[in-house]
C-alpha cells in the first residue's frame, strides 16, 4: 500500500470514514416523494407520490444535491464514468449504448480507495466488465470487478441478465452460462436462488458483508458499491412484504442456504404489491382524469413501479439501521443516487403467465419531476438524478444544495475523505465544502455530457412544447457560470457538426427549459463552441475483441471529433513555464492543488522543462502554454520519462487528457496521445491515427511529473504533425521557445 506522505504528514485508518455508494437503476428525480412538484407546465395539479419515508429521513438528516447529474442518460456509459471518475468526453471505451464493453484499465473508485487502505466490494449490477455482449465470466471478462479494484464481487456482470429481478425464475439472458448469471466471487450461484428478489438479495448480501467486515476488522475502513437494479426493466415486484425491524436483527437477512438464500425467498415470485397502492381511490380518479381510456393500464404499471421504489426505500432504511446497530453510522459516508432518469420501457423480459410486464409510464408520477426528458435525453429529466448524502459525522444536516455536480465528482470526494490527492485523470472536484454547507469554499466543477441516440422524445402532456417529439441524435451539454453568478446549461441536440449553435437555459428558474436565453449573452456561441472542444477529446474508439463487443448504434465517433481545437488568446506572456514542486510521494499522478502543502510549494519559471533534472521523491507541475506552429488534424505527442521505479506523468491540454503515463506506466518507455486503453489504437501503431486536431497558436498545457525514489529524473516531450495532404513531419523535441506562461 502506498499512501501520500507529505512533510511527514500521515493519517490513521480511524480518520477515514467507511463509504457506501448506493446506485439504483432508472429512478427518476421525481420518484422521491420529497421531489414531487406542486404543479407542472400544463397547469395540472400535483400527481400522486410514491412512499419513500426512509429517503425523506435520509434527506432530513443529510444533504440533498438537487442539481446532481449523471454522466450519460443510459446505464453503461453512466456507470463507466462514475467508476472511472471521468466524464463522457474522456471515457475511452464505453459510450452511447456500448453495453458490456470492458471498462478501461485505469484508476477506479475502488482502486483509489483500496490504495488508501480500504476493503472494497461491489454487490449488485456491474455491466461494464467485458466478455462479449450479454456474457462474461471471471475468466472471460477483461474488466471483471476484481480486476478493477474490488476485493469482492457478488452480482450480475452481464447487463442484460441484470434486467431480471428473479435470476432463477425469469428467462435466460446469458448465452455463455445459459442462465441469468449471479456470481458470488467466482462461483455461479443462480441455481440456488429460488424466489430471490433482486433488491432483497443484494441488500441482504450487502448487510452480511458489512457485518462480517466490521466484526473481523473493525479498524479497517470499507467501501461498498451497492448497485441495485430496481426500478429498471420489467416491472417485477417482490414475493412477500418487507420484514419488520431492519438492521442487524430485522429487515432482510442473508441465510446462505441454497433454495433459501434470504429470508424473503417465500411465496409466489412477482406477486406482492404494497397495500397502499391497491384499490387506491385517489389514483383511480387521477388516472381517469389524466389517461382516460388508458387509466387501467396506467394504474397497473404505476402499482408495480411504486412497489419497486418503495422496496428500495425499505432497503435504505434497513441499511441505515444496520449502521446504527453496528455503531458505525457516525463514521460512514452514504451516497444514494440513480444511473439516469426514468425509463418508459417494458424491459427485456415480457410477461409470463400471471406475471404481467406492462411498460413503465413515467408520466403517471411525473418521475421526471418539474422537468422534461427521460432516459436517453440530455434534457433535465434524463440527466438530473436523485442524490442524497447521509454522513452525520461529516456533513451539514437537513441541507439542500443547488450546486451543479456530476458523477465524476465522487472520485474526487472519496479521495478527499480518504486523505489522498485526486488523480489528475479524474475530471471531478471534491464536494465536501458544499456538503458541509460551505458553498463559498466550493470549487466549481465540470458538468459535461455527450450522447447519441436516434428517434425522438416522448410527447407527454406536461412536457413543454419545445420538447414533445423532439429529435435526439447527437446531443451535447455543458454547464457554465455566467458573469452574474448563475450556473447556466448549454445544450444542442440533433447536431450536424461543431458549428451548430447552443441553446442556453437557466434551469434553476426554468426547469422545463422553455426559454432559450442564448441571445441575451453576446458572444456566448463562440465561447461555448471553444469550451466543449477544450473539455473533451477524440479517441479512435475502435473495438478490441478481447474487451467485449459494443452494441453501439451510433458508434463512438462524434461528428465534431476532427474539429480543430481553438487556441487560447492570452494577454502578454513570458517565455518558459511556471513551475511548482513538492518533496512528496503519491500512488498516482495527482492534481497538484489537492496535495497537502500545495500552497507552500517551491515555485519558479523553467525555460525548458525537458532540460531539468528532477529531484528524487518529488512532484513537479509545469503550467503555461505551448505554441502550436501550424493547423493540423493529426498532431501527435510522445512522452518519455526516466527509467526510475515509481516515475510517472500526466499531461493535459486545456482541460483534456493529452498524454497518460500514469496507471501501469513502465518507466523509461515512450507513450503517446493515443494511449486509449482497450482500443486498437493502443494495440498497434497504425498510419493515420487520429491524433489531436489543433489550431495554430498558444494552447494551455499542464505537465505533472512524479519522480521516483532516485535521481536524476527527466522527461522528454516530442511532437509531430501527422499525415496531412500527403506529408508527415518528423518527430522532434518540443523546442523551448514553444513554451510560455
């Protein structure tokens, strides 16, 4: 284990909280009772609400992040970004609808926390493990959870099997194992799971894992990712009421006996509807008024959807009670959120006899809240997700925050909690200041998403007129802070190219996104078009067959991938790069500002960083501009570090990854900008690889080098402009005169 030690500073395990991340599947922002709007855009009255008392109590005792955004409005890319700490402009493999592709082999939430001394577990759905579409085993999946930082895995690797809430009873979704594969470590246990409802099964196993860990190693912190599959897919309901009590001796319990794995494995599968949702006169009146002749079907799907949500709520109450029973609630940090907005699908499994499978109707409860959009939309209803944080010992209680945040912020936040610097690859910022009620100290983050999907939006009656049936296509969103302090949302949909204009909305005041205020912001279009190109980058996105086939209808390529990234227009600059240096170690290339002691680092100006000798055991940041001499679609960069164990580096151009010589880097070797893990461009040199499309001029650059335990250390940065009009320039060192600050 390698922990950051700067200036003799060390941290004990007792100061690091346990961390539980609960991720549900397709739960809308409006599915929590505390978020049900009083009125909607069409003027109709408040819809019925779903009973979620445990989540309401969690919000009262913690923080609700009311503008928290998923990375993408569909499962696989959202999870890839969450666990990798990168937004969708930087995920190298899993984009759009690339289900079951392998998450690239780099830092993850689990590997970062394991480095900090945590025991790590994933219980529930993974779906980004590789092993071909709808398959994957411990020996065939390139990104099995234990290969991405988790010590223990229990659940579904195959995303399609994860549509089945009763793994044994429902139809097979896995051609590799010929069953809906649930794994306990490397053991396939589906045949033992009679009448095990997914929410109950994963909650019971999670409770058992926590209890065993606390009893065996009470001084060692843990990280549990509990990834429930409700309320996604076929609207399957439990087989029995939720057991009373909760916690150590009540609620759902893991029994571990084949055929009776949990204490709710009783009764008829897919049969139990919560009593408050049966024969509900209020619902019947509401459905008749709103859905007319479709009222009966609307009620049937609503009963099932509400039951699934309330079951999740019961599970959360059960889990929080366990923390109290084990006397660890004051030292545990719990995050509850959803992978994207609500769905309107019947799911991958149609009905069996006596087990109907109506399509989910998000309009019944207005699961999208006072917004427009559902799963696969980058409008607020598809992108903004419920998010609660419960951590009595660490955050301000009964606090709502409207600070915009996104999935990649959790890696930065968890690293902060674990007393480690944030990996430079991570796109997030720590949310601890806003969670503690100190918004003035909160660093602005990046909220960015890109996603492509065909067809059009739904046409629900309470959608604004500018959304009903609107084409999706290539969609892109970026948040920005206006001069008056408002956080505004810029969006473009069905875009043909990088020249398409953005619409701009003040979603705080206009949650339905009806009034485009772009015309009120002079010059904003040029700024936004530059901002998105400065925030993300293109990879080749080619398929590595060993990493899983991608079911990706739109492909990974964007129609703006080869648009030349504009240069900066700084005022007067001086030669060389600004330098900061600390004597410190880190298990990865860190974001320099998150290092203890960053404020007191040695500073200076370096004319040519490649001419420097780096001290042993140092971390050095160089920052400024690099002057690109010519326009080019294929600029290539090559980085070579000294052959000293522990040496690594990371380079950003603007706010995007340029060269990653961090995770699994071999000191002394040369890496280039094409190191997109699990793609063909990283496997073999190919003539005409994309490279980086750059306009001539000064581009912001940050180079951070971690020098190993011995010296002298050095690095060499080279470049060339790839094939263009039949010519290719030679690879040469970046000259000192190209740098300024």
